[in-house]
């Protein structure tokens, strides 16, 4: 489990290029690399101790920024590095490849890019056409060779997780979407992780930034920001989501919290959740990450469930 890998820390990780941390300028509009480095450093100062990235983010730009940020730190302050494999842009098209050759190549690339002898977590980014057994065995060989410390998968369903389990190759984490507004994982993946003692990393826990609690109904996304193309982030659905956010924010303010603090604190109360991937664009937002992770009170959880239940009733999928 990730909790075992990281000892007692189960707070937060910085998300590079996905979640709310748009390093690499991929899918979230333009982003200044210097701001990204400052955001990483501020997050680490605030208590964050690992970074999640992937080679596809910014077509390698995110990895370069992470490598730069980490290289500027003394060895004792460097974070754990969690990266991914098997998801790349080829001729402008996304290609998923879980073959042994691809996995080995991605591992060697990451080791060289980050200047390390071993990756702390190596995750399959998306399910691939190759047999899960082939992917698992290749990861097992890297684990035995000491090139990775732990194995993870992302965007897996329970059937795929079961197929991995049957290979008997260790699996340490699952990274899937999970937020107050996107709770699919509660139905099956989270219970599976609990039953099999596998860590669960929630990505997009603030629902792609919505639950930071700062948006208004006239929110406009910049060019290149993928959210502008999604129904939940355009009117009229966005307006109803923001009404729910306002209710959660008011609930948080009663306890002298921000909306994001309460949203993340609520998820961290969920059985099986090991950590939430949250990010930032600049040093101020990076420092804010250290304020997240305090578990919510039961009265808050009950109130949030009522708010979200009404939202689901008003906005069916």
C-alpha cells in the first residue's frame, strides 16, 4: 500500500500536468515553467512529499519541469517521484502500449530524466490492448531489479484489477478519479482496494478545480483548457454545480475552513483512500496544499451527502 511505502504520511501529492496542477501546459492552457517550479518548491515546504507525473504531460515538458525542480533541492529535501508508463502521443494520437518493450523503455527514460537509480512508484497510465499478465510480469522484473519501489495502475476497473491479482504480481496502488461530485469509485474499485490492501490515489479530487470554491457563474476557461469542452463545465450544468459548491463553501466557512479543505477532508474520511492528488499553478497555491488533508467531522459529512444527493437528483449523469 502507498501508506506503507510512505510510512506515516498519507497527506497529499502534487499532480503534474493533470488534476489541478497544469505543469507542462497540457490540457489546462498555458503555464509558466518558472511558476511551476516555484509551486513545487512551495508545496514541498508545506509538507507535500511526493510528485505525480507522466511522460505524456506536455509531451515531456512536465517531466522536465519536475526534474528541474527536484535537481535544485538538496538530496534530503527531494520528494518521492511517482510516474507512469504506456501512454504516449504518436502522430498526434494517444496510444496505449503495455508491452514489455514499452515498459522497459519508459522506465529507463524516467530514471534518466529524473536522475535517480530507482522510481518510487511506476504506474500503468491507462489499460492497454496487451495482456495484463505481460504488463504485470514486466513490472515485476523491474521491481526485482530494484529499478522501481512499487507498482501501480491507473483508470482500471474491477475486472482488470482482478486480472492483475490473478497474476500474483504485487500491486501497490490504484489511481482513479474520485471527488464529491464523481463517486463511481465508491461502488466497486474502492471496496476492492480495501479488500486487497491496495492503496487508492484519488485524482481530480476537486473535480478539475471546481471545488476550490472560487469560481463564479461567468467562469471562462482559457484557450487550450479541456474543461471548456465538457458539459459539466458549461452552462446550464455548470451553474447547478456551482450552487452545490456554494453550499459546501458555506458549510466550510462555518468551521473556518476553505471549500477545498472541506472537500479534501471529506474524501480522506473514505475507507480505502490513501491520498488525494491536488495541485497548483504558483507558489501561493503550492503552499496552500499543506493546509489540506484534515478529516471532516461527521456532521459535515452528513450535510455534504445531502447536498450531493440533491445535486445528483437535479443533474442525472
